[in-house]
């Protein structure tokens, strides 16, 4: 079964927001890639009373050469990952919500920018 982040990455690809391994990644964007999105894992606690239930968070990081392009891509990815009561392969997403607007910070290599959005998520493993 695909991980939760794998499933979200597949959704982004289906939505036309990139191609896995080219400009969509999990936990790392290769240094050579100038325009890309990565989904970053975070703590996802397990309740022993509800073993398939998860409530936690994840982070979206968007890399871009320009502020306008990076902010626009971060907004598009945020819109695609904002969901309620949605079934994706292997998961029932109760909610996936951004905590804030995209914010940028400089990247030391190549004077690019990276934008970040943190998400709260609640889902049930169904597969």
C-alpha cells in the first residue's frame, strides 16, 4: 500500500500540478531542481484504541526562482490538498487544512526561494 504522502503526491500529479520524480517529491527536492514541490512528513501519532485513525500534520515546500511563480504554485498546491470528507486510494480523509498562507524564505544555493505551508490532517487508513 502507498504511504499517505505517496497518495497525496499522486493526487497532485493527477491534478496536473507536476510529475513525480521530475518536479514532485517526498521529503527532499534534489539540489539540481529549480522548480518543484515536496511533501514533507511530520509526526503522525497512532492511537492504540483507534489503530487506523491518524491526526497530525505534514508540510508542503515549493521551490522556485521567482516570488510570483513560487507563491502561485504554493497556492495551487494548497488548494489541491485542502479537502474534507474525501476518499483517496487507501485513505478516507476527514480533513486536510492549511494552517497559514504560503510564506517564503531564501534558499542559499542559486538565490532561489522556497515557500512553505503546514497542514493539519485527519484521516483513516482504509486499504
